[in-house]
């Protein structure tokens, strides 16, 4: 995408969509004054027809009048006073990106009130959010439609910035945001693909293709390799399916400079979850192509890390299988052995994601990382607790939890910390094995976290993020499109940048 940062007046920029991001309204808003000059009259009557009241999040479009160098004007309220909160610019840019894709108006120009009001009020994150939003909003998934999207995404972005010395940095921030959005869109496509397209074997090939494209190292453990390593928990989940279960290990190493940290990102990669012999009802299976959303997030995160050459060594690890009901499917009551030697009593074959992670987490520990983060669409209980938009964060390292929460706030991908309450370990006690894979009825997200903790190598700071709710959107909104979300690629990148 062509990126330009300069200080032209709104009326002097040749563009298709001219975006005015306002703070407040009337005389207090520089953008409002620019809009009045463009229209030659007060904008209020035109905007009020669209229900615009100057509240944060308001969004309206106006055909550009003759004599201007734009074709369409977008008016959006970033905040009612002060500076905009994190996410406000991204949300506007996302809606503009979707508008550009829908209309074919591919050139976009942003004039943000806090930039128009003076350089001292502008931080690079506003410009990063322009890139994140434009890239994310311009995404469509039409792989299986006869009629493809008629228009491509925005291909040119202009952003106003009054200062000169920092313009390169602001261009770089937009470019960074676009790279993150592209990686997040990769993750969205993985989640959106049906299970007859994305299966354990094709997923491995997609990882190989990414490694070639982004110059990543890759190791693939075949089913025989996993058997040799004693990965009995992971392999049990996949033994009823029609594909070979495999473990993928991608590595990004910085091209310039020494890595500041080594991070292992472990994602749940059940490419379809029927529930196994504890079969889900049809309605419950309808979206289970997204049960590999955790692995899609680590796939996207390492793609972003490579694209921006993040100064962190990143290991993206996922154990790919599908949970089916074939004649060799594992049974309720089975006792299986994970690679760390712990035995597990299977009380429910639909509590399978934790079994795959029970072998992926010890493997991650073998890489001697400074941190292990696992991500999984793990429990409906987490959705009951936090709803469809918030992920549950669990872990005992306070500084790591705090850093992840702060990164999630900056990225607009909310986490909420849940406790690992030791008393609840009693719910996982088994009479015939070291541990069972299901606790009592209550606190299911917490007992799942406690289960996973048993398979994390001692001494390595670890956090578990349950993304069952935010990984997939079934009820879309203007800033939350239908389908896979790529959550939380942005938050992971924000956290790793801070290391």
C-alpha cells in the first residue's frame, strides 16, 4: 500500500475517501472547522439526518461537494473531549477499510483532530491504528463463493501530521499496523476455512508455505515421531480421525540484532471437534471448524513477528489433529499417558483440547523459552463467565499477567484475569490415574487452567489464554465482522514488543 504522511490541508488532498476524525464538535474541533469550509455551510443538518450526535463512535458519510478533491467524506467522532482512547482510531479505520472495499474507493486520507490540533497531542499509536484498522476492515472471505468481491482493499493512505522530523516514524507506524493486520487476516482465513479444506495434513502444508514465504525455520513431528516421544494424550484425540496427527514448530529469529527474549506460543489446533464419542449436537458442531483458533493466533503472531522483524525469538507450536468418532476413537474411561509421564483418566472426549496441549506444552518447554503462552478455544465455561468478547487469562506469574493485560488494553483485545484456585485441584483427582480431564460442573474454565498447569515445565513463566468467546463472531457489528477474528494477534505482538 502506498503510504504518505504530510501536512496538506483537507481541501488540498486528492483522495477518494476523506476521513475527519473529530474530538467534540463545533468550535472546539479543528476537523469540524475543516468540514464546514469544505461544505461551505454548517455540517450539522446533513449529519443529523444520519443520526449523528457527536457521541464517541458516531460515523457518517457525506458525498463530497463539487470543487473538492475527494469523492466521499467520512465524519467520525473519536472522543467527546480530550484525546481519543486507544482503539478509537482503529475502529474508524476499520469501518473505512470496509467501506473502501465495498465501494472500490481505494484512496483514503485521514485527518485526526488531535493531529490537526498540534504535534504534541499525537502519538505513534494513532497512526499504527490507522494501518491496523484499514487492513483489518478491508478483509473479505470469499474463497468458496462463485461471485467474488468486486473490489480490492484500499491501496493508498494519506495521513495528516504537522511536524516534519517525526513523519518517517508515523509512516513506519502505519506500515507496522498494516503488517499486523495482514497477519491477523491470515489467522482469520485459517479459522474461516471449513474442515474439509483445513485439516491436520493441509494445515502442516500451510505452515510449510508460511515458513518459505517468511523465512522461518520449521520442524514437523510426524505421527510416528509423536509416538516415539510418548505423546499419548495428543495422539489419543486424533486416533478416531481420518488424518495423521502432527506437531508443527515454526521459529522466527530476528534478522538484525540479538533477540531480547525467547517466547513459545502454543496453540490448540483441533481442526474439527465433533466431540468424539461424547458427541456434540448438530448445532454445537456447526462452528467447530474454529476450534483451531488458538493455533491460528500463534500462526498469525509469528507471521507478524517475521514481517516486522520483531527483536524476539518466537516459537509457534501447535499439535494438529481432529476429534472424530471413527472406530479407533478414544473412549470415555480410557487412561492415557502424556509425554511428561502423567496419566490422565478421560471422563469426557469433548474435553479434548487440553489433552492436545498436555503434550504440546512439555515440547514447548524443551525449547528453553523465557515464557510460554498457550492459547485455546478451550471452554464454554469461559464464555459463560466473560461473554463472547473477552478472553480469560490464567497464570501464577504476576508480572507476566500484568504485562499481558496491559498489552491487551493497548491492542483492543480484552483479557480478564481468572484465578488458578488451588482448592479446585481436588475436582481433578482421579482414582485410577494421576489426573482426570474434567472437573466438576462449576468453574470449568478454572479447572481447565489447573489441568494445563500440570504439564508446564517447572520454572518457566506461563500464561493460559482461553479465547473460546472472541475467536469467532456469529453476531456481527460494524467493528466486529462475522467469522474468524484472529484474536489476539495484536495483543501478542504488543506484548512481545514490550519485552
